[in-house]
C-alpha cells in the first residue's frame, strides 16, 4: 500500500480528502502545519506528498502561501525526492510557477471536482514510475555506461564508488543520457522524458532539474556529468565517458 502525506490546515476539507484517499486504498498521514509535516517526514517514508500553499508556521497565527513553497524547498534540500503535488485554491500564475520552481511536480487547483483530478494525478505518477523506472521489469532496472550506472528502481546514480540519490525526474534524465551517451537530447526531448509527453512543462523546469543535479554532483565531489552542447541540447559529458574508458 502506497503511503501519502497530506499537508493541509483546512480541517473539514483535509479530513474529507484523507477519507477519500483511504477509500482509494492509500495509507494517509495528515499534517496541519509546517512543523507537523517536517516531523512526520523525519520519522516516516512517504511515497508521495500533497500539500496546500496556505500553511501556518509556529508563532504565526495566519496561514501564508510562502510557507507552502518554503516547505517544498526544505523537503528538496533535505533530499526528499518523492513526488510533491501542490493542491491549492490559488489559481494565479505566480503561485503556480513559484511552487514548480521550488521543486513541486504538479500544481492542482482546488475546485468542486478537484479530488478526481488529484486522484488521477496521484495514480498517474505511480503508473509513470512503474513504466519508466522499470519497477515492474527487473531487466530494465539498471542503465550503465563505463563507470556510470543508474538504478531506476532505487533512484540512485553510481559514479565509480560514489552514490548519489536522485529524484524521479533526475533518474529518468540520467538513465536516458547513460543509455545513449553519444546522443544529444533537445530540451523538449528531456522534458518529455522527465514528465511524459502528455504533461506540458516550460524549459525553466528542465533548467531547475539540471541545476539541482549539478548541485548534487558538486556536493558528492563528482565532475559535471551533463554537457551543454550549444544550440543543440544536452548529452552525457564526453570527458566523463572518456575518463572511464
């Protein structure tokens, strides 16, 4: 059974969403503020996180959308790589882009029938993980080239004896690059690989993924494995492949 964290301070709505998700055969933990959510994530593994933007922080009486995006950033900075879905009544482009830039995977607007959309997006994420990360097919779990190996199932990159934890989208991108080390991928191709052809994303979303990947490379003392090919796109860094030969 998949385990979900629901972060929402609206009492009646959050209880109703929790009940419906449990009816759909998910295990659901509910947090009503930033501190409670952080505490639960520290103690429990979740397969997916759903959060509202308007959340309360300790010593602050009123909810603030900045707390929601801040929580997303904290989770990503702490290495929490599971899908994060923002579920909010705020429909403005500013809140949507701020949430996605912070590291959220989806932005779903709360409406009368929004639970159906929420449930469909949750199920789509799990189906996509099974299909593209190979959790149903052990023969496609590993993608390797020389000393670089991507574990699709564990979402992990091995560079020699160094291991780097990856997010879902980072795993898909690194697996594609490692599978075709000489191919130059366009931004559009990598966006489709990361989110699927049925989900539209701006190139800024790809920039964010690549930026965070390079931060992980630097933190692990690994050279940049992604080469920018001017005017064409991206490929596995030629120097990293040559060095391993």
